[in-house]
C-alpha cells in the first residue's frame, strides 16, 4: 500500500510540475516580443482583439483595404440572415469538439479539454456578425496599415478549409462555424492562433501566446 501511495504521489507530482512548467513557458513566451519596433500608424484599418477571459479572437471590418469577407461570411450561413447587415465579423479558431461542446464556459469538461490539448486536426473557424465595438477592456483596438491588414487576412483565410468551407449554424442567430485547417494542441491553442495571426501582419506581440493574457497584455 505504501508503495502504491508513493507511485500515486510521484504521478501527481509529475502532472503538477508539467502544468506549472507549461504555464511558466507560456508566460515567458508571451513576454518575448516579436516585431519589437512595430508601432501603430495614426490612420489605417481598425481591427480589434477581443477576449472573454479564456479565449481570444479578432474583429475585422467586412470590407476594407481590398479585402471582402462577405463571400465567406454569407447571410445564408446564419440562422437569421438579417444580422449579416452588421458591419464587422468576429473570428476565432479552435478545436471542433471543444467549440461545439462548450457553448458556455460552464459547459467545459475535463475530458473535452484534455482531448483538445493532446492534439486534434479537426478544427473550426467561428465567425460572428457584429457591429463595430466601442473599445473597452475586453475589445481593444489595433490600427493596421493596409498591407499589414492584407497579410492578416491572408493568415485568416489560410485557416479556413477552402474558399467556401463547409459551415453549420453557431450558438446564436448571428454566427456560424466553418471547417478549419491546422492542428490544435497545447502548443497551438486558440490564443496562440490569435497571436500568430497578429505576428503574420507584423504587429508587436508575444513570440508564443497560449493564454488570453499573453495576447491581451500587448494592447
């Protein structure tokens, strides 16, 4: 019995150390800047980075700098097409089972979280039709140059599985899920995706951003 207790204690201790190591690595990675000399222009394309405390995503205008999202975020894809008249879309990327199984954060289950963290190639892009937000603590404005915004848009498009990816209705009347591309795991989380999207545009952000705080702390 004593031997079993030691084994259990060793396993639990190893798990705790692994989690603490992961958190520490994420915070360190998120504090290392990329594009350190980048600064926002006084005028340009307004986008927003948003968070609900755990997950981050991007809010972009439907039409700007030669980029038109209306061919992907179609009115017919959402439960109430009237919401397609809104001016912006909010975009996030994540693992399919986690996205569909957690419409509210109270729905999170350990099994779903572990499944996503251990790796999945089944990913989705979540798109909501929204109005331009007023900048606030959870939705922070970033101004991009046109060429920077086009690079950001190219990254987002590359996360979609095809020009007209398969879709399904979302959580509400104004959102939809689209077939995604890319592997989700503990390294490439939804927040790491947001950071990578901003890095692709040349924005100053952390080298690795697995947590919401490692994204939002830069803006």
